[in-house]
C-alpha cells in the first residue's frame, strides 16, 4: 500500500448499498398506518428509521482502503496503518457500530414459507423471489392492502437486501430470509452481524487487489479508475468517523444514539483534498482512537453481550432455532402479531 500521501490515488467508487431506502420505508410506514410503524420500530432494524445521513462517502472509503496492511493472513479482521498507528476494523467494531448481533447461524427447515405463499403466490415455487419482486410490492398499491405484519415483513426484507447488502433488482432473495421473516421473534434474534459481515469483509478486503490496474488506468487522460462494492460499506465509513477526530469537522455526532451508525450527520461534503486530511494524524487533536470501547449502555445491550460471548468463543450457539413458519391464514388488516 502507499507509503506517503503523494502515492494515494483518486478513483470512482460505487457503493451499491442504498441506505437511503430507510427514509423511504419511514415515509411509507407513516403514510399507511401507525400500527405498521410501531411494529417496525419494535424490530431489531427499527433504529435505522432514524438515520440522519445515508451518503456513503466513497472517496473517504477508497482513501482509507489504501492504508490497509496485512499483519496476520489468518485474521478475519482488517488492519490499517495511518502514520505510526495500526488500526483494526473487525467483527466487534462492526457489531458496535451497527448493533447487529453475531452468533451461530441456525440451520433452517426447508418447508415453504407461508409468507412467500401469501405475498408471492404469482411466482412459481420453482422460481426464485428476487429483489425486484420485493420492491414491486413495496412500491405498488398492493402494499396498502397487505396485513399490517406482512407490510412490515416486506419493509424488513427491503432494508436488508437494498440498504444493508446492496443487492440489485435481479438478485435472488434467499429462501432462508423468506422463512425467517415469517416469525418476527426469530427475525429479531437472528445473528444479522454474522450474516452481513462476511460479504462486507470480503468486499472491503479484496477491494484493491487490482490496484495496479487502477493506477494504470488513471494515467490515461480520458479514463478513470473505478470499481464497485456491495455489502454494508456504510459501517466502515462510520468506523472511520469514530476513529479519526477530524471527522467532527465535517460531521456531527449525537452523543447517546445507539447504534453508532445512526448517530452521525454529515455537515460538509468531503472532497478528495479534505479526505486526505484524515491521514494527518501528527497534528494535535487529530490522533486516531486506537480502539473503540462500548459505553455503559452499549455494554448492557443484549446484542453486544451475546456477540462478545460468541466472538470470544464462550458458547457455541446463541441463536434459537427459528419457529416453524405459521400455517394459519394471514391475519386480518389492523391485526398486530
């Protein structure tokens, strides 16, 4: 990786995850019924309706990726060297920033999801439900006619697939997701950190494997180096904000917001020149925070306690096996379950 600021290069990074969908979901729920909004807020994704800034700051993400080092090839954490400081972005940091639980991903039964049967009956069981199918229901008149809980289920899947994973319209929605969303208790206990982290880690960790190509392209007058990232890259950006004090010159942080990712609101746009100021860690007040430590409220949060126990190897399985898919008829509209 580059050894001095002059070696860093700009590029066009596209971040696929569209976290702005959370605002669209909030507007949709507010315009439909209070019951739907209340149900969604009780889920593990509920806090994301309050996100202030959804912009991914691709220039900052790309710049920080160029400081990556590999001190331990067996590690599933990512390490970065800025000045004389070695900084870690790993599973615990991801958990602390997102509030997503880590745990053993449960094995699921292969029975058909009753949610799928109700909402996507037009799609043959031999065909896959795609993200475009979720969005079609979400943005159609049909959404207003859904049972309250089914409408919430659609919103949860849309936020996961579009907002967190960055999946495109043609992407297949995994059968396990259609099964888990049938039971909101199981959904809330599901280890979403363990589900989302691997994609995010693999995307970030391999992002600059073709750096030589990027540098070669940028020397061509009419071409711009570019690449794309899926996964929840937004969490990495928030880690940068949390780690480097200079971030407070470009963004504001609500002190007690949980999870931390919803606490930040950007106040100034980040140009390539301003992004490089994050690397100036020798100036007083700009030294990076070597380790993110949980607050008392975060330490007492169930998702943090369970995740630490799992990641530290205290227990083998923290996630209950999801209940069987409901077989009763769909609830009537205005019914809360």
